[in-house]
């Protein structure tokens, strides 16, 4: 925490000392999410002229993180995920460049390992016996996996409707799993009630201010990798796409961009485009209609992309700010477009994405088709989760395999029929 200077309420702007509060601004209840502020000159002096290479993982950027120096990082290597160029997909969409940051390659197969690594360190810093979170699956798996690596106990609140593969991850890691008969929002509220009643350390995004700080490291890695692969570093990308549910990933991505600009590592922010499922479009609608997200009521969210299904996004203030402050946009895609994007992305790049992650690519395609981005656009997509998280949805997006007897003539018949 040596470079943290304060915690600023995103509603009233009041600044608190780093050790003064645990979660939110007391003047605004659970809505008073805090933004972590840093001494950027000191960070720059410690790191030097260039960002560290991404190969070392997220803790190569520890001066940018709000964790005590004496607390060790978890043994699982989080971050250092691949960045690949996708020229065939770029050409098909009619843009200059397309880059894919594949965070499904993290230890528990999602970007949310980054936040959970910070959560585990903060819990150890405080001596917490139990860490808890509410999740549709990925954040829970991330917390359970990182906790298992250090022997930390966890209690997880998950909607009963979460994909079986995600629930299996939690149980394998040894978490205590409570399947909530209700929505993600119900699980979130129950988790907060348990946090208050039992004194557990809460990882919930949009409540714990440090979760976006972990997630922002994906931005640091992205720019470090781009710098290694390109000579033009002043503005290597024009648009950055990320899928949005609760709003914490997009707010983390934006915080990373802000940090890089403030520390002098980036000259200009890209436009950040948030992609929402049409059935869970709270933030898109608030942005499009210029609504106040503090007073806008919850919606009934329903989408195949469970990881971005949120009736009341908890980090909504920061999420809308991320788009507005970068002159970006929100865009919506249907479930059909999301499912279609899974094989298209996989066959054009080799990256297998779960629905919430494929939504990012679907939003990129829609942006290109509608003229939101043009032929000069240099685009990066944050792909947040691996397709093995939800195989059932992936199977809906493709045709059936062909069953044949162990006979070469049967194979010949199949291909003769295909070629006919």
C-alpha cells in the first residue's frame, strides 16, 4: 500500500485515508464505492521508463497495486496471458488491426483471477478467517482456486441456475457453496448480509474497492505486450472492447488506462466500448438515455451469457464513467449473436470463449457493421473467460458430430455426401 494516497468516493468525492475504511463510503451505504488513488510520480520512479514485460504476470505491476509489501502473492501465477493479433478476423470485419487478449488462460480460466488474487492478499493482510463472494460462477471459481492455493477458507453464494461446470470448480477447490434460489442480485445481497453478520471478508465487486485494482492489470499487460510487438507506442489502439455485466471489469480496464496516462506510460486513452447482452442491458440503456444510474431501478436480466447477467450492476457508476470519459459507447448483442460468435471467433483465431467472452467479439462485429468503428480502427478485445466454462452453450452454437462405424467405407460415404 506504499503508493496509495487515498480512497475517493465516486458519488460525493470525499477522500479517506487508505486504512480508514474497508469497503464503501459510509455517507452512501452500499452504493458508495471508492476509487483508489496513488502517488504516480513515486510509481514511475520505482518502475522506470517502461512498463515491465507481461510475462511475469500481474504482480510484475505490484507498485500499482494496493497490497501491503509484507503479504506474499499467491503461488498460482495469475496474468501473463497471451495477446495475439487476428489479421483474418480484422480483414473480415474491415478494420486495420484486431488484437485478442485471452484472459481465459488464467489459472481458473477467467480474468477474475486477477481480482481474487488481490482479495486473498487483502484478507491475509487483515487476518480474515473466511473470504466470501457472490458470483454467477467465474468470480467464485477464481476466489475458490486462489484461496485453495494458500489454504484460505471460502463461502460462495451462487445462483442455483449457474452452469454445472462452474459449480463443479467451486466444489473441487473445497469452497463451501451455497446455491441461492434466486438471481445473481439476490445472491449478492445475501452475501453482503452474511459479511455484516459474520464478519467475513467480502470480495464482491462494486463493493470492495480493491477488486477493480486487480482487474486493471489486464490493461497493463495489454500495453506492455503491444509495445513489444509494435514500434508505434503513443496510441497503439483506438478502441478497446470489453463485455459488461456488473461493471467491474470495464471499470478496472478504464482504471488501468487512467493509471498508465497518469504515470506517463500512455499518451492517449483509447475509446472504451462496453458490450452488453440485449437481455441484460441496464448500463447500455442508462448511457443511451442519459439516465442517472443511482436512481434507475433494477431490470429483469435474462441472457445465455450468465457471467454478464446483472439486473442491477453494482459497479455501475464507474462503468458508465469509463465509457463517457473515453468518448466510447455501449452496444448490445442478442443471445443468438453471442452464440454465433463462439465458433466464428474460435475458427478465426483458435480462441475458445464462453458466452460472456464471445459477446465481446459479437459486439465488435456489430460495431464494425453499423459504422461505430471504421476501416482505420485498431481494436483490442478483452476476452474474459474460457469456453470450457459453459460447454452446453458452446454445443448450441455448432452442428452435431457425425457418428460412423469403424469402417473406412463409411468415412468415404460421409465425404462423398459432403462434396456432392
